[in-house]
């Protein structure tokens, strides 16, 4: 039987099977695209489902494809724009994303995008060259106009920004306020107010009028927490209706004193909460979850130096602030550095004493709890049989109550 005679439904199923392999290697789909017209009809949309632009050359290459095959513009559902910006020039405006003449044309052509991601992390590369980030205020007029047009698309659902520079949180979110009502997910994983990779000084703007458009009604939101962004989201000028957010992820790294207690006010209507916290010098202040009247799922991701902090007591004290009895799932992915090799291995077991955490999770107020999962990744932890015993013991009070507990541990060198 000739392959051209296969039913299109069967061909579609064959090619759909390869869709999950696309991130590993596009070669199978590329091969399908060359078989015949029936195979090409399904494989081409999958090949162009996610577009990644990482420099001016990749922009020009994709634009050439759009010119030769205009129908390709209907295929992309996601656009990832990466701005590594390895430049000798000190001008932040010289990053390729800000001034490239082709990028605005591409943005205006892709009319069925569901997600847009702009990643531009500042810092230094392996050769010590300064990596300049993308500053929104330095965007060309054409880029600014095309971004506004893309954000207003009725198909767009998700926006992700990482490492961008903006004068103030007010200006950023007012820019995002032009998004269409289809936007349900926003990720601002890092936000800078200067060009050196620091949060820097926000230009303020809390006294400025908010956009006249309707406030963003987000389903999920992921935010790198700083004082200014918390103050903005809690202000009456915020372009985001924080009470509409169902799932909220908070990312903190060496956050200043007072940020966590202030950010706790963002959580009143959250159902699904993720807290990724990076700290090394001392155990930080806790989040107050007492006002979380709808919280059912919580996921902690502590990244700590365990010889100076005790993340288990920190987690226990945080969970102890919960006053409602509707929490169903607690997940913990802990990444623990053991940096002080002078500490006797016999004292290591004290660092893994999560008795207080077990006790808090076993309180009567947690009677609706159904599942606890702990995944522990340690770095350079000295071999200690007693630690293995503690890990095997798990959470005895929870187990006695019949609550499902999953635990796993992996120790890495270096």
C-alpha cells in the first residue's frame, strides 16, 4: 500500500506521536515534513509551534522563511526571545532585541501566539564579558508598537519576562495593562531597575494614575519578590487584580527584612501557592499565612546553607500560621548546601530534625491534609548512617494519622 494512500487521520496520529520528542530533537518531524504532502500538512505546524529567536541572525533567518512561506505565520503558538547581549559596548540600548529592525516585523506577523517570553539576564559570561540586559525604555518605536499589538492579541494567554530593565514597576505593569482579556498567566521572574543585575532603585510611580483599561484578571502569576513590586501590587494603582489570582509563585533571593511579612498580604485569595526562597546567612522571617482563606496546595522550594540556617523550623513556623482547615497538599523540594566541613558529622543529624514540622502538620487544624511530599537534595554532605535512619523514619506523626508521605533524598558532590 502506497504511503500516500494512508488516511490523513492515521498520518496525523503518527506525527502526533512525535510531538513530545520535539524538544529533544526536531529531526523526526523534519523527516516527516519531507515525506509527502499529507505528512507535511501535519508536521509543519508542529515544527513551527515554538519559535526561538536568540540573535539578529536568527531573526533574519525566520523572516526569510515567512517571506518565502507566508502560511508559516499561522503556525507558531509560542515565541521565546532570548537576549544574551554579549557586547563590548557599554550602551544598554545596543542589545540586539532593543533595536533590531526585523523583530517588530516578526511580532506583527505572528497573529496566533498564545505565549510570549522575553529573557534577558544581566551578568557576566565565562570570559568575563559584561552581559547587558534588555531595557524596555530603550526599545525602538517599532518594537514598542509591535509588542503592544502582540499583547492585545485575543489568542495570547501567557507572558514571561525575565531579566528586563524598567524604570519603575508602575511603568512595567501599565505597559502590561494593554494586554487583552485573554491573558491568564504572567511571569516576572526577575526585574531590574539598573544595568548591573541588581534590583536597584525603583523610580516609583505609586502616585501616578493607573491605566484607564480594565485590570488584568490573571489565573496564575509568578513574581520575583522585591519591596517595590510588592508595594505596587498592593497599591490602588495596580494594573493587576491580585484577588483574581488562583495560583501564585513567589521567588525570593536574599530578600530584605520586612518583605515576606508585606508580601503575605498578597495571599488572601490564593488557592495554590509556591514559595521559592534562597537564603544562606540566617533563617529569615516567615510568611504569615493566617489570611489565606482559600489555600489548598502549598509548595516550598528552600535553597539554603544548612550549617547556618534551619529550614525545617522555618517551614514549621510558616505552616503554623495557617488558621483554616482546608489545606490538602504540602510539597517541599529542599536544596541544601553543606559548606562547613569542620563540623563533626555526629552533629549533622541535628540539622535534619524536622520533628517540629511533623508536629505542625499533625495538628487537628490540618485534618484535611491528604498528602505530604519531601524531596531533599544535599550537596557535599558527609556520609552519615544516622542521617539515613532519620530519612527512613520520615514523619512518624503523619504516618500514624494515615496521611500519605513521599520522601526521597539525593546527595551530590560539589
